């Protein structure tokens, strides 16, 4: 018999006006009662969302099914708020709309949580112990910054990697073994996943294509291409890309903590 997962909305966090957690694709039952239910959360700017972002979830799903005792009951993209202040960052409402269109038209199980995107500050928070485990899904480039001194606080790393854990899609050409060695304290909670088909498409490269007037067809969902208006493309002409800072740390930690509280079990 499939195990039941009872999910309720907690109230430990203050929600933005008119916010509601999207959960229509969240599974309430497990196929195998012995499995640990998990929800995957990918945090990022999604500026814009690409097929690679969606593909990361599918790669992780295959790995988790074949190699772990976890069972995925849901997956969320959580765009950062405008307070991230990354150069060329399109406004949050626009990015949430792009992600929503992409997930609704290209996926049968992914959803978008706009909670973090709609904040007017980067929130840092912790959730309590829950039966459903919230885990980070990220590329190895983000995880590599966690091994760099002074970029992430030890408390943030202990919360994100120690308390939640992460599935990491290895990027093409990335030397990820050294990163794992530097994060040895949390090694057992980090799950590297190799890409069997290499894909180095990134939002940064898509923005570069926009600036050069090149086609982005088949790099990002067609439903989102029309939303990348000339005004939004112009933002990509701002010089420089922001480095990962403490605001990124707060975003990831706050999002995972919030998801743990809101997607809690009785």
C-alpha cells in the first residue's frame, strides 16, 4: 500500500500580499512506503530560465530513483528576489512568469514558488524537523563557491548541506572532486550527479546571445522567448556579472528553511 503524505501549510513565515504556495503537482502518496520523501528545490536567478534548468531536475530524478532510498514528491524552482541586485537581473514578477510558463508547458511535475522572489529583502530562516526532507538541487558552479573561504558562513553551510543536503549536477569541465574534498564535513549529504549528455547552456550565455542578436531557439522554452522583450534584453547590456555574495547564501538558506516549514507533514 502506498504511504500517505499529509501536507499542510505552516504559518511560521510572513507571506507577501496575495501569495499562495503552489502545490497542485505535489504528490501526497509514496510509491514505496520504505522510501524517504523529498522535495527538490532549485534556487537561482533564472534570468532567463533555460532547458538546462529543467533538465537538471530530470537528471536528478533518474539518479535518485536508481541510486538512493529517496522518493521525489515534488520539485520547485525558487527565483531570487530583486534584492539580489545582480547586474542585468530582470524584475522578479517577469522571471516568475517565465518560470511558470516553462514548468506548466514543459513539465508534468515541476512548480514555481514565488515566495522568495516577492520578498523585498533576502530572508534568512530555519524550519523545524519535518518528515518530508527538503533538498537543494544545484549546479556544481554554485556548490564550488561554498568551498571558497569567506563566501559562505559556516552556519549557512551547516544548515544547507548538513541539515538539508544537496544533489549537484556536475558542470562540463568542472573539477568537482576538489570541491567535495574541501566540503568533507558534509560529504555524506552531497550527491554528485554526472551528466551523461554534456550540456553547458546557461542563462549568462543566453543573455550574451540576446546582446549579439543571435537566435536562442531551442536553448530556452519557446513559451518564455516572447517574454524576453527588448526592454529586458537591454538590462543584459549592463556591464559585469555579480559574484556570489552573502545574499546568495541567505537566499538559499532562507528558501530551504521556508520550504521545510510550509511543506511540512503532520
